[in-house]
C-alpha cells in the first residue's frame, strides 16, 4: 500500500516525535509513505493573516507537486497543514478565475484532484482494519481525545466527523482496548499561533483543556496536531501558572498510542522527546494468552 | 446610506461593502444572536467581541470602521473557526477577520498591543521566503530580535535541544527560486534575482 505524505515543517523539528510515530505505525501496517517531492511550508496562520494570495499559493504549490508526482492520495498528519491544504483546494475548485490566477503565480498546473486525508482518516482506512491481528498489548488507559480546531473546522470544507463532538480518535482508542472519556474541551482552541507572541493567552486556553481532562480522570490527553501538542506539552509551565498547580498529565499523539499497542518501543515512537514525561508503558499489563481472543474483540465500540 | 436598516446586501464603498466584494462575507446578514462571541475562546481578551465588530461594520459609519481596523480583536482572532461553525447565518467571520487584518496592516492601523503578533507573522513569512520551509530556530531568533523579547523562552532552548526538537540548520528546498517568485508576485517584495 503506497500513500503520499505531506509532513509539514513542524514534523521535521519540534514534532519529530509525531513524525517518527506516524512512520513507525505505517511501517508496522505495511503502508509505504512517500513524501511530496520538494514540499514547501503551507504558510500557516501567518500567511492567511497577512496575504490572501500567498496563503493560497503556498498550499497550491504543494498540491501541484503531489499531482506532478502522481500521488493521488496524501496524508497530512499536521492538523493545521491539513486544514490549509483542504481550504485551498476547496476555494480554488470553486473559483475558476482564482484557480487560474494562482496557477499563474506558482507557474504550475493545478488540477485540484488530490484526495487529502488527515491522520485519523489514514488510520481508519489502512490501520484499523489490520489492528486486531497486530495488537500485542491492549492500550488499557482512560484518555481524553483532544481534536482542537483545524481537524474538524471549518466544517463546511472539511466535512470530517461531527464538529462539536467528534468520535474518530475516540473510536481508535476503543479499538486499542482503551477508554475515551466524555469531556468539555474536545474541540476548544489551544491558542495555536499565538504560542510565542501571546504566551499568557496560550497558558489560559491550554490550561482550561489540561485542567478539564485531568479533573475527569484522564491518564493522558491524546492529540493529532503538532501545534496542540507543543502548546499542551511544551507550554506546561505557562499552563501550570494559569491553573496554579503542577499538572503531570502527559500528552501523546494518537499514532504513539497505536504504536504502544503494536508493541513498538518507546524510543522509536519518540516518547522520550516529550516535555511532560510519558510513562504509559508501565501501566500496560500484557494480554494474558487466555484472554487474548477476547481482547481482539473491542468491547465498547459505539 | 445605512444598509443595516433594511438588511439589503449590496456592494458599496463602506468597509462592509468591500468585505462583501473581496471575500463574499455578508456582514449585513448578522442579526446579533451573539453565538460567535459566546463561543470565542479569546473573547475575554478582546476589546470588541466578534458580534460587536459585525454590528460596528453594519453601521457603515467611518468612525466605527476606523475603530474596527484599529482594534486588538482582529489580531487576537485565532482563526479557530468556532464562530463560523455555530453561526446560524453562516457568516464566515474568520475570513472577514483575515481581510480586516490585511487592510489594517496596509493602512498602518495595527493596534499597538498587536505589534508582536504582526512581528511574529512577518518573521515566520521571512523564514519560509528564503528557504521554502520554516526553520523554528531561525524564526525564534528573528522574532526575538524584532520584538526585543530576548529572555522569553530562553529556558526552553537547552531542553528542546536535548529532546532533538530544535534544528539549527534550516532545511532548504530545491525550489527556492520558485518560492521567491511566489512571494514577489503575491506580496510585491522583489526576489533576490530581481534586486
């Protein structure tokens, strides 16, 4: 199974752990990930705040590069990149004049035919079906799945999951043998792009998220976005300051949760790179042989 | 005149007219239910909540429009898209905010409290203009120089390095010339070649 991938800049730097775990589970499930050749930055918040044409041209170049390389399906692990590329493809496909203008700017053909997947869609399509046979230890934890903004919004464009109460990651956690809690901050914003320019606001927004997850007894927060991860993990000092106590709830990527259940070692999954120490493996009891059959069947799938 | 009185949607020279023309966002359709402000994660930090921004634009009064363009709110908006997902009239507020920011910046009306947000965006774009990809290290140094917030996050550096999360050498893409052209065409900034 071959699939294109657009990693985005974070995955080469502050979110190397995410990158490592995406590739690790892909390898375990026989998915060949091929990078979009010579990809560039999607422009993120900075581009669409400052310049509309630039904010469409940068993602358009990436998509055109994927088209040129014959990558019909690409997965975008970063939720922010995913949203930018989806919005660009949507806007250009709905406005032929703008599409021509942007094609001229990037001096490339842009067809707008790429099938863009977020990481959970990739998991649903290619990982979940083989999960049952590959799980070696159940991920038997109580976790809070945090989707943030850009994986589910703008809903009209993305049309992915339920935008107020998404279930994609929750279902994956249940398949792994874990429990996904009901909580209030699933799709609230972590502060994203203000992480450096307004750190105190990020402390407040991310603080509310961490506090609610911990108060409801989650053992970890599960994310699928490098921005969410760095705000909830790396910005923990600002969060602790906002809450007024030290919070030790770890933040892990959904791909790391899968990796742990597949028996991939923590280093390969990049768990040692987190700021808030992750000790999930210690809690996980191995599945006894007698119960292995039972564990294969998810018990509480909705 | 005041198009708010009859809720007609038409393009005129008011700011709301320009918004409609450039973004197709119908400001006049807002009937002030306040859902956007209720769900906005940063409303407590804003000078005007999103629904009030819409109301101010609806009046079409130049002094109100100036207040909007000089507001802190438009820069604080995170584009989290919560408002649009809940708006009963499907008014794309984040798209409108993008446009307002761009006008505010072009007209040099950026709110003083938002200066660092703009500095960050500019440092970000400069970083990708030259290399094609974002160098988080380069961005951090550049932003610090621009904002003079030298000490902020300094303690993070050693721990980021030990975790392998900070790359010092920027990744260069092959298409740096293409990138320079894209920037030149969209921002009017000349590429190195043209200089």
